[in-house]
């Protein structure tokens, strides 16, 4: 399902830009670790849930209770399974994801070097090059001619160049490591950030030079994003306190995320046990639907932690680990209820009932 989102882009690369099958397979391979980072905790949760639900529906849970065996005896095997999933997920986040993201960036630059049009998307804001944003209206695949361009060049922090041109064509130099975009019939608006002034310059022909951001020695990338760094590189960056505070904050959040998501296998896996046992006295789909709700709620909390954590309102540790703490607390609460043969205080049926028949606040 995750790979389906890549199918239109891959199809466009094969049909329009003649990308080889081997390159397509490598692009898919590089994206798999990123998908597994999020799907593995979900797989652990669903696996435990379906197993316990099957035991509940076959009255095996009832037989265990009748034999005097506590529901807590289910924790050790489930915990062992979750720990194995956590170790695999840690390997993926600490090594697989940085390798995949970095290799994908290198492969994308290679494809961009072979045909620059792959990197540019029609009617989209493209940021292939650092501090340069390019918008194109259309690209002629036969002649490689680009029409109706808008370019914001902020590589110079003092002066921002905003260029608008009717046509352009790409000229590759130095075996494709450098590119020149030759523009025709346009205007350059030079914005002086310090002096707060704008100068407009009309031109018939104008060249803008770009660098792919890679060097020739083994086609190595000159700088890495935080999600492309291995754990030692990320820790070294944080310890050196490089960059501005926002970059340091993002690096710390990325570091905590690499550990928080794998440990979600434990919290979500343990949460599945009481949800599966609950299906004994309720509909079979109730526990499954509630588990999916908790799973979506976990990633909503994770996304909210990223958004709020970047603002610096609270430490990165809280933003990344709070979803695990909440899911773990819910698992402990539900375990205590199931062990005491009590129903949960919330259920999907109750939520739907309240939604369809809202209470009269005034009378209550």
C-alpha cells in the first residue's frame, strides 16, 4: 500500500524519461526501509491482536482462566515477540533508513545528472538544488525546452534573485556535475535584504549555474540531511553544537525519533493483548477497530510532537517519547481491567452512540 504511492512517479520515469528497470528497482529498494520504519510497529500490533483474538474466540482464554492461570501469564511470550520486533525496528531506523535515504538522494542526483528533467516537475515548486526554488509550467520531453519559469535564488544571503523567464534550456557541464540553465526573455528582481531595496533587470539571455551538491570522488554527497545521518554522525553533530538552534533542535528530535518509533513495538504490542481478550464478551471486530484507532492515535501524537517540538515549546524527548508513554499507560490500564474481569470505560460503540445521540448539556 505504501509503495502504491510511488507507482505514478515510477511509471512517469520509465515512460517519459527512459529510466532503466535496474534504476527503478533500486529506487524502490531505497524507499523500503522508510516504509518499514512505520509499518513494522503496526505489524507487531496486528499480529499480537489477531493471535489473542483467535484464542479468545476459541475459548482458550476462558480455559486458561478456568485453570487458575492469570492473564498476566500472556505477557512474557508477547513481550519477547515485541522485543524481537523492537530490535529489528532499531536496526532499520539506525542503519536501514539512513542508508536508504542517502542512497535515494545519490540515485536521484545521478538520474538528475543523466537527465535534469527528471528532477523538475511541471507545475510544482522544485527544490532540487540547495537554496534554489524552481517552478516551471511545462517541459518539452523531445527538445528538453522549458517554458514559463520562476526561480528564487537565495544562495547569497544578502541578495535574493527572483527570475522570471518565458523559456529556458539546460546545458550540462563537467560530466553532468554542474548545470547551466540558459534563460531567454525575462526579468531579474534583485532584492537587497539589508538595504531593503529592489532592482529590476531585463535580459534577452541569462545563464544560471547550479551545482548538484556531489563531488566527483566516488560521487559522494557533500552534506547530509538529518534523516540521512547514521547515529554516530547525528550524535557528533549535536555534541559539536553546529548550526543555528533550530537545526540543533531538529537534530535532537531526529535522534529521539530513531529510538522512540522502534520502542512503539513494545507499547503497541502489549496494548493489543487486552484488546484481543476483550473480544470474548464483545463483537469480534470491536477490538480490531479499537486497535486501529489506537494505532492512528499514536501516529497523530507523533506528528503533533514533531510540529510542536520544532517550535521549542518543550524538549524533544517529550515530543518523541510521549506517544510511547501514553500507549504504555493505556496498556497497563486495560490489563488491570481485563485481569479484574471489568469492562473498559470507553468503547467504539459508546463513542458512536454519543456521536449519534449527543447528551443534553443543559438538562444534565
